[in-house]
C-alpha cells in the first residue's frame, strides 16, 4: 500500500512515511493555531455559556473556515455569536486527534478518529487552498508548473492532501 488510507474491519488503516507525518503535523499545527479561541464577550455570563463576539474574521483563511451563515450582516453576526466558539472547539478537537494519532508506518484509526481526520484534513486543505488562491484549474496549473517555481512544493502538497482526503473518504465508504 502507498501512503494514505484503506478500510479495515474495525475502522481505517493509515500508512505514512516519517516525512509525511512531519508535514501533516506541521500543517495541522498551523491550522490549530489559527482556530484557537476567537474573540470572546466581555460579559462573564456570555463567556461561561460559550457566547462569543459577533465580528466576522478578517483573515481570509478564517473567513473560509468560519463563513458567514447569512447574507444579512446582522443575522450572520447573531449566528456567529452563538455558534463560532463551538465550531472552533470542534476544529481544535479534530486537529488534536489528528496530531495524537498521526504516526509513521501503519496504524489503525477507529471510525471516530477517521472522521476527525477527515474534518481536519478538510480544514488543512481549505486553509492551504485559500492561501494559495486555488481555483478549479489547480491540477492543470500544477501540470504546467515548473518544479523550479517557488510555489511548486505548496501546490504539490495541496494536491497530496486532496489525494489523502479522497483515499480516506473511500476507506470510510
């Protein structure tokens, strides 16, 4: 088996080279740093209830990871205020699961761990894709790109993450 995922009777088998695990952990750690708790309310009761600030993020990656739920700014702000803290916590938990279970060689993931990997891989792809300004023509761009292009390693990494996500979806299916 090449690097990636395959189905197993009790879950999913993950198989990675040490360098691949290092890349995955680095990328997941970066996303984890981005989704640390956002702005919180000044009100102690709201903080205790997990109610956050209503301000939309200015960082394009965070905008992609936490998109506005409504076109109307006021409705979107209300929705964000009551949901973003929980969404951030979920993304942090998924990223931590990936960090805790990513190991060189062959390892087994429970169905729950595999689902966390899937969500975390998606977040990493969204973050990297946003930074790279990836379009639907990304595969054509990579095929035409010179290996000397300074963007090449990042685009190839994005393509590899796409492959991993696809192999994990197939293993779970």
